[in-house]
C-alpha cells in the first residue's frame, strides 16, 4: 500500500490549518493597511502586504464588508485573548490592566472608517457591537476584579463604564494629530489606583 504510513484525514487537517493560517495572515495584513489607509484601501494593497494574489483575498472575503467585519472580529478576539496571558505575566494586576488598555486603545484608534463602512448595515453593526461587548467586557472585568482584590484600585469600578470612558477619550484621535488619546487614557487608568 502506497499510503500505509499516512494518518487518515491528516492531509485535510493540514489543509484546514493552512487555510486558517492564510486567513490570519490576510486579516493581519488588512488590519495593518486599514491603519494607514482606512477601510477603503485597495484590495491589491492588502494582497501585496499579505504576499498573496488579489483572487486569494476575494476567495476568503467576497465583499469589502466581509473583510472589514472579519478584521474587526479578529482584532476583538486578539484583544480578548491577550487578557489572561497579560494577567499571568505581569507583576501586578494593575500593570496588566495598563498593558491591556494599550491594546484596547490600539484597537479603538485604528479601526479607521469602520462605523462609516457599516452605516448601511445597522443590524450588522449592532451584531458587531454585541460581539465586542460579549468578548471584551469579561476580560476587562477580570482585570478590575484582580486589581481590586490586590488592593490596587477601588472595588466599585465597572468594566462597561471604564471601556466606555476609554472609547470616548479615543473619539477623533485618528483625525487630530495634536490630540494624544493615549496620554489621557493613561491618566484615566493611573487615576483608578487606590490612594494609600
């Protein structure tokens, strides 16, 4: 038998892994291009950044809206998945919160044109916002609970209010070079500390 050493299904499994890896590469490339050029950037720029042909982009994401939504979800997932690792690796929960908030601000400031791109599809935008809250609120809550338990911050802080406040500080940051949202967000997070 010519294929006696093969594990059944391993070829299909590795193809799925390759497809997932290709999709992740495309999403990372699209996110990087969106940061510099906005969501209306030419697909050829995204393809070039990912090192693939334009057809590959369209095969994975038939419409620009599909691509924008996938990038948004990918960035939300990346931000959510970073939480536990940061909490485990940081010297204190507050230090982990500061690092995570930096990622969150990156996400908020760099989603150029997402709202405009999604305006025609209010149901789609609502679904994305719900996904955003579902994935990120528990992570932020975990940071606040850990920092409060360590006595670093007040115990009466609410993740939704904090995230909303950070979001409000980030509004317009991409269009005004004199405005440093990161600096104000850092002041907000530093202000959470418990006075000793």
